[in-house]
C-alpha cells in the first residue's frame, strides 16, 4: 500500500508546534490519528533537525507500557527523559488509558521545553470532555476519515476504480489494505458493532440497546433528510416500539455525535440571517460505515454524493449549514433548500449537489434557490458527471464531482 498523504492535518499540527498548549488529536476511532503523529509528524520533526532522543513516543495501549498507566510513574518517566534545556516533543497515544490523565497533562504544561501531543480513541476521550477539561490550555485538531483525494493518493488503480470503492466502503485508512470486498465489509461491520457501538453503550450505560440500534439504522437510511427527535419518536411508535421517549432518542443521537459517527447540519435562513433550530439533517462521518450498517443495500447515489460533499467541506475546514431560501411563486411564498452554506472566516460559498444537468430545465431548477440569494458570494452546483467546469448564463459555477473533490482550488474555479 502506498503512503497515505495527510498534508492538510500535518500542516495544522506543524502550525501549532510549540504554542504552549496541549495538542489534542480527536476523531472517530480508526481514522488515522496515531499514524498522523507517527510516522508523519515524527518524520517531519526529524527532518527539521530535532534529535531522535528529544522525541518521546509512548504507546499506552501496548502491554510493555502497562506500568505507565499509573499517572505517577508516567509523570516521573517523562521528566527523567528530559536531560537538557533543548526542546523536547512528547507524543502519547491512547492517553485515556492513564488514570487521572488530565492532571498529568496539566503538569506537563509547566515543563517549558516540552511540547505535548496526545491522541485517544475510546469514548472516554471525546472532544466534548476534552474541551471542558482543558479549556484555554488544549488545542484540538479534529481528524476525519480519508477524503477522496487522500484515498486516491494511496489507491492502486484508476480514478474511476478508486471512486467505485470509496462510495461503497468509505475512507477509513485500513480499507486500503484489504484485497477483496468480503474483507472490507466484515471489517466495517465488526468495527461498527464491536468498537463504536460497544463504546457508546459502555460509556453511557445505555439500557435500550435495541433503541440505539434502531436510531442508527433510521439515521443511516435517511442521510440528508430533515429530521428531529419528535419525528424519530413517531417512527418508533409506528414500528411497534414501546415506551421510547423523545428524551431517550435525543440522548442517543447525542452519543452518536459525541463519538464522531454522525455530524449534524443545522438549517440557516439565508435571507433572514438566522438559524432554524429544527428540523435538521445528519450525515455519517464515513460513508462506508453508513453503507455497512444497511448491509450495503441502500446505495442511492444522490444521498451518498451529498454526504461525501458534506464531509469534504468539513475536511477543508468550513462550517457547514443547510440553507433555506424563501421564494415567490405568484402570490405565494415557499421555502426552497440550498444543500450547503459554507463559511470560513470572511469567505462564504453556496453549494448545490445534483446528479446531472441533462436539460436547461433541470439546470434552471437547481439554480433557482441560488438565484434567489441576495448577495454576491460564490454559488456552485456540483454534478456527478466528469465535465469541464463552466459558468452558467446566471453566473453559477458548474463543477464535476471528482474535480471538486480532487482539486483543492475547485471552489474558486
């Protein structure tokens, strides 16, 4: 397997080097957090002149390091390795295995020539917990499964072959090492059941595992659809589930979000410049995990494409909402949707996802919500077809999906 290039995240970590904060690498399990720090970041440090003995790396899930799960032993061991006043770099993998790890890390902040990087991948190390614990002293770098460009960079085959694999099995890095479809599907199913869901059940003391399973299945089968706990509660009632409260459903959705399995997209009234709190949409952080949950049955290209575009926008660092635009039809008003409103600093883009634009009528239909937005920010329609990018009569950019995903400048063509 070729080396997986994760330059976007590597550069983020490099930018945070020696900033006086604990660098906390978070993200769904098996998305490549450890690989990012070693070998990628470690090799960068070595190439930039850092001595090998000034990089301290400890895998706390290895049996040989069990003694360092004691916080006092870990603390003393690290301090004993610092022999001079030169800069040291500490990489701790699976830090959540250490009892009272928060106080250990806070202690390391007082060592002026120690730069600390940590990962954790079970449910005791969720971003919501970490942000609370290290408010003002931690610097989080959120890692996602492989984008299509990262996946393709390490894939042995054509762009089309890579895409066919990616839309089915997703972007967890290990997928690239399997030789056949059976291995890939079994890996994803076992990971979902034995790692992600077991983590959620254990951490949150989930009593109704059957309800948690059902919530996952409903969300997987309705990616990109508007929903909320009340709607889900009605679905449960019609399916014969008894005594499932809206509060229970809300809690289970929150658990799935906290474990990075799903992402929430809130609706935004573009003209009114305000958020609409409910309903909202959910997308899976990895499309392969979503597909395996449905036994690879519901393979609707429209929804899968929309989910992948959403994940790509998060990978590029945008805050992503679902746009709502009010338009007039004669004397009536109606609300139409813009798939994604993307914000990053002073930049904004409006993006529609469409399988194809075979006719002028279909083009007008997709353009209509965008044309009713009263500002001059860039407006883009992404289509599945491999096309040469062009500008419509109304000034809207039309971009092919693979170019959109593979070209880092595709939003500014």
